[in-house]
């Protein structure tokens, strides 16, 4: 009888994550979300480059619109995630994101599709992404015991990569049959299904403890920033991630235009390349747990970051043709595998060592610094691609990919003994992760409406 009672709660995690209904809904929501995003990942560059004939600078502006919201709203999003229940924020974010992307096929049908409208959609959906993903990622440590976070993050990374692969392949096929704008409808549907799955999580989420009537949002944000900057483990992880994300934000707009124009990729070829790359992420997710167990998290992250510049070399050598398409796809396979392995590892470290009361603000502060570099990097990519050319811009970005490795290698993190293994952390969730007979959610859980979720990179 005792064992039976525990299977619904923390014992569920011990019996296996697939027996934890809350995690299964959480996992499925991420999968559906990323399938839809994989379609849009193929469709949006094609709408901009092929349908709207955007220049390199205009594609960089579109990329900037997608990457600007983390700089603008990450900090308040984190403070709000620590103040209120996270589930209504996650659901509301999915609904707002779906509504934003619905504008694209409607505008196309009305003959009003433009680059300005596309940038507006990207901006609104990215704002929703910030609120939703901040709540979603900081929700996981309250859903599961900390000893299961690496397993959960690796499974989320694995399904994310498979979903990306399926979405990219499906996106290439849908664009060929329906056209790029109408293919976005699948992403709209994925948002709705994601919202439904997140709403079905019946975990009791206690209201956040309010420390005083006169505590302001600004003071809570400042507390989170001081905590992250003073933390001996979180700070170096954040700085290395900032360097990595900034360089990838520089490479992304150049990469998409280079493949479509200089290497003459079709929509099907682009979808296949992204699909192969996403499978690399799945393999990275499978490998991360045994690798961390054997070598420790710091070595895993350093090795993954050291391989990153090498994966860009085939793109620099490529010429139009199937052989080089295969080489570029395999290089991206390795690149995404490394990204998922090191991303899952560093995310688990941050979640495990962070004070539970500061999970949202820790995540938001890290994202503000990490992803705040993206709009600047995207604009810089537009300038470099315009003035020096696409290939030269890609070469500069490839060299810059060595910087994240150097930042992490030079940090004190490599000398911290407790970082040779992912810590379980002292605290288990305050409430059972999945009650045997889940009660109806509190009415306040239904009242929230905020803006979508992210695939957290590093």
C-alpha cells in the first residue's frame, strides 16, 4: 500500500518518467509545439526570400525582430513567473503565439502579405515565446524531483530534435504542395494542441510565497540579477552561453540566404537538411546522460563547444549539388547533437543549483543576457553580409564559434570539484509531483493569460 501511494508522487519519478502523467503531458506539449515550429522554420525564410524577394539586410531585420523580445521582456517575465502560478502563463502564451501566426495565411489569402507584417508577427510571437518559455522551463523543477532533471531534460531534448526533424521534413513537403504562407497553418494548429496539453497537467502548483507587501517588481528583478552574477556556477555558464548564442544569431540569417541563393537549395532540400540536423539533436540527447556520468558535465560541454567551429567548415567549402548537400547536412547533424548535449547539461546544472524561489528570475536573467545579444548579432550579420558578402560573413562567424569554448575553458567552473557531476540539489518539490487523485486546479489557474515556449538552446 505504501508503494502504491508513492507511485503517483515522487515515486512516479522513481518508477519512470513515462508513468508520470504531468511530465507526459509536458513532454507531448513540447513535441507538438516543435513540430509546428519546424514547419515555420522552413516556411518563413522561403516567404521572405522567395515570395517577398527580401535582401540580406531585410532578412537580418526579420531575424532581429524574432530575437529582440528576450532583451526587452525577459526580466519582467522572470519576476512574474516567480510571483504567480506558471501553468496559466504557459497556456496563454501558446494561444497568443497561435493567433499571431494565423495572421500570415490570412494576409496571404487577402493579398496583403508584406515584410513589415512578417516582422510584426515575428515580434509578437517572440514576446509570447519569452513569457511562455520562462514559465515552462522554470516549472520543470517543481514538476519533478531534482535527481530526475537531467533525465527529463535529455528526453525533452530528444523529442525536441525528432519533432524538429519531422517538422522540417513536413514543412518542406507542405511548402511544395500548399505554398509557404499556407503551410504556417500547421504551426497555428500545433499551438492550439500545445495549449490543450499544458492545460491538462493536473499538478498542484502552490502560489508563490510573497515576501512582503511592499516588494516591487523592480526589486525582485534586481535580486535575481545579483543572485545570478554572484553565483559561481551559473555565471560562467551564462557567459559561455551568451557567446555561443550571439555567434549563432550572427550565422543564422547568413546561412539561410546562402543556402537558398548561392547553393540553390529547393524547399525540399532545405527541409531535408534541417531534418537531418534535427536527428543529430536526438542522438545528442540520447548520449548526454552516459557521457555526463562518465566524464562529468564540464568536459561534455567543453568538448561540444570545441567541435562547433568544425561543423561550419563543410558549408564554407560547399558548391551546388547533392554531394555537398549531404556534407552540409551531416555537419549540421554533428552541430545540433553537440548543441543539445551541452544545452541539456548546462540547463540541468542551472536548475539543480538554483534556489527554488529564484528559478524564474535566474532563467529570465540568464536569457536576458544570453538572448539579448541576438538582435545586435543579427543586425551585424546584415551589415557584414551586405558589405563583405555572404561567404566572408560565414567565415567570420565560423572563427567566432571558438569564443564560447574559450570563455568556458577560462572560467573558474573547470576548477570547481562539485561540478564534476550534475548535482541532484538538496530540495525535492514541495508538493507531490502528481497526486494520485488530482484535484481540480485552483480558479486562479484559469484566469491567467499571458503570452509561447522555447526550445532553450544553451
